[in-house]
């Protein structure tokens, strides 16, 4: 086996371990996707947000971005690449995303108690 092939197999093995670890410690992942798919109203979003906060508090070790700056940078990166996510998941790209309201929410959370 070539060194390149060995390196690629090693990367796959590490990725597999990381995925198994993630699912072991973040057993709420499927529940979060289910909650996201239910969102049709402000109250649905608030219910999701409450579960999301609870997940952070209870499963912080499974979160990649545990500080506000890394969380916002992760959000920024995901938004920049979101078209790829929807394409890879064979989902329609969201239309009419209200970016202004989303910005209002983020900005207000900076100071709102």
C-alpha cells in the first residue's frame, strides 16, 4: 500500500472515531433535526431555542464552538457555505430568508436580558 493510501485510510479511521464520539455524546442530534423540521411559527422557534440552550448546558463537550466568538465564526462560515449543505443533502435552497430580522435578533441578544 502506498504512503498516500495509508494516510487516507488513517484519515478515514479518525473521521469514523470522531463521528462515533459525536453521536455517543450528542444523542440529541436527531431530536434537534426533528425540532428544526417542526418550526413553522415564532413559538416553534422559541421551543427549539429552549432545547438548543438546554443541549448546550447538558452536552457542552459535544459542541465544537463553545465560546461566543467561535460560535459566531462557525455561523458565519456555515452561512457562507450553506448552498453546499443544501445541495449535498438534496434539499431545496431556502428562498426569501429574512436576513434583516436574523441580524436584528443577533444584535438585540447582545444587550437584551
